[in-house]
C-alpha cells in the first residue's frame, strides 16, 4: 500500500472493546499505528479475495472438456454467419 498517495476517502467502523484491544496490541507488536495496521491487513486480504475470485479452478474432467472445446471449436451455425454478415449496430 502506498502511503504517499492522496488520502481522499474515509472508512469508519464500530467494533467491540476486545477486538479493538487485540488490533491495537497486534499493531504495537508489528511496529505500526492502529490505522496503518488495519488498512494494510484489510488491503492484503482484499487482494487475496479478488485473486481467488478471478482464478478459475476446474476439476480434472471439466479441465479436459474445456481443452477439447478450445482445441476443436464447433463450426459456426448459419444463424451466427448471418448475424456476423449484418451491418454493425455501432460505427467506430
């Protein structure tokens, strides 16, 4: 996380006293202030979640079926060929 970046957004949250105490202790142990500790931890977890969301995991059988489909695509149908021959709806 780049701390030199312009800080133009605010996050507010409520928690219990025990959770806050745990976060403060962990921040102190890691040599950070509470805000930095929470933000760095939350951002790292957010990156993990987004990476997991963007990764496609297939079982062995599904993986083989996907590879087969990619290596031997179906022939275009008449309807698809007609559609592709039409004038585009948007001109660039």
